[in-house]
């Protein structure tokens, strides 16, 4: 994968809904709005590719962080999977 310091990457974050499921759309929109308000550049990937391929696409263009909206996101309290490129560690955050 390609890596750059996050301060110079064109996109800082990718938003990856696990599927085109309608219940994911409000969460994707809310995350997009929050990132826009914070001035953080991001890319939303709603393609039908498996999540591994979408992570790989993000890695290829050095997007340092990824937010995955999945079925656990809609549980109470809502949470997302947050992934960091260089370590490839993933955590769940509210």
C-alpha cells in the first residue's frame, strides 16, 4: 500500500457503508456532515465490492483513516468501526 503523512493526503478519511442497506444511509449522512463541519476531507465508497477490496482501494491512495458503517452501527448505542491505515488496527467507537 501507499502511505503518506496524514497532513498531506488529499483525503483524510473514507466512509465505507458495509452495504447499500437503507438503514445505513442516515448514519453515512451524519458522519459525512460531521466531517464536513470539521473541515476534514473524505470520500464515501458505496460500491458493491466486498469491504476488503474497498479497504484496499483506500490503502492504495493513502487514505489514512476509514469509518465502516455496519450492522452493529444501528444497535444502541450506535457505534462505528474506525480503522487506521499504517497499523491496520480497527476499533469500535460511539
